């Protein structure tokens, strides 16, 4: 079977599953993304950007496509925390946000919620910036995420606000029972003259493989400061992460990625300076 035929067959299987999936927000964005996936398919080994990261081939060999979340047995996150890091903790388990395992109180004025909530309530910052930076037209895995993301986080820091403690976004995957396919989304808006430090960490238990798409959009306002660190420590992970940071005038953004483990990892990091277009 040719590479093109393989990727198209997988894409068709994914597209067919879209009609039976149940989503509560961003419906029009999802429909546009699935149409792009129909046209473009998934990248094969002949596409330059993914020539050395054969994600599509891994999908064909190791996964049966499914769009519904899988339950997990994780009851504690103590083993996955970072020692000595004093942080607000936001937890995904198998791609679904866990309110019970996450911090539930935050500083006054800072908005932290699942992403579905501000999209459905038309929060001004969420409405303005969601799906404006990550581009599903140029990356099929970004289109896949836009169509199928099951859960996400929205963080909004208002003007002139310094968040003293870090945020730890923790992704834990439980593959003890079966393979896991998940799609998550992060939207962070740091307004003028504000600052925040976000650490994102990926861990897993179990021996089955994981396929995860992640799309992240961070908007850094004028004279704002954004510190972002990603730690990938999931030995079974097959992941495509699309992270886009938009910086306004006189803002600062520092990023660091540490990949400790992973079967097949693709990190697409793009920084847009004020005035440029995606």
C-alpha cells in the first residue's frame, strides 16, 4: 500500500467518526477543520515536515480510531508532581479535565476554567483569540485537533497582574486497559503589563501506546511576561503538539522544552511578533 493511500484511508476513517461524535462548543470551527482534513488527509513520509516523524504510519499500525474518552483508574497525582514546585495544578486524565484532582481556588481577577465554558458564554478574550493562532490549514494534525478536541483549559490574566505562583498543567494517561487517543486544547491570554509562569508536564501509567494531539494558543500583551516550560515524560506517547505564542510590543516570552521520553514526538513551536500574520 502506498504512503498516500495509507494516509488517506486513515483520514477517511477519522472523518467518518466525526459524524457520530458529540461536541458542545466551537461547532463551526470543528466543521471547517474536518473539511480541511477531508481534502488534505494526513501527512505521509513524502511530506517534508513529517518525513522524520511518521505519525501517520504509527497511527495505522498501533491504533484503532476512536473519538470517545476512555475511563482511568488514576486517583492521585502525587507521583507526577514536581518536587518543590509551588503551583496551581490543572489536571487532564486521558485527555479529560479532572476538577477533583485540580486546584479549585485562584487569585482574584484571574479566570481559570475548562475551555468549553468561556466559548459557550462568549467570554470576550476567548471569543477574540480562540482558533486564531493555530492554523488547521497548514497542518493536518492541527485540523485533527480543532475538529476533535475533547477538553481544554482557558487562562486569562487581566492587565497589571503578576501571578506569583506557577501553573502546572499535568497530563496523565492511564493505558493499563487499552490504547488511548486524546485531543486537548489550551488558550492563555496574558494582558498588558502582566506575567505568568506555566509548566506543562506529560506522564503515563500502563504499557499500551498513546496518541495525543495538543493545540496551544498563548497571547502575550504589551509589556507582559510569559514563561513557559514543557516536560515530556511519557514513554508510550505518540504526540503532535502545535504551540503558537503571539507577542505584542515590548513583551517577553521564554520557552523551554525537555523531552525525556516518548515513542514519537513532534513539537511545532511558532512565535508571532506583533504585526505578523500566521
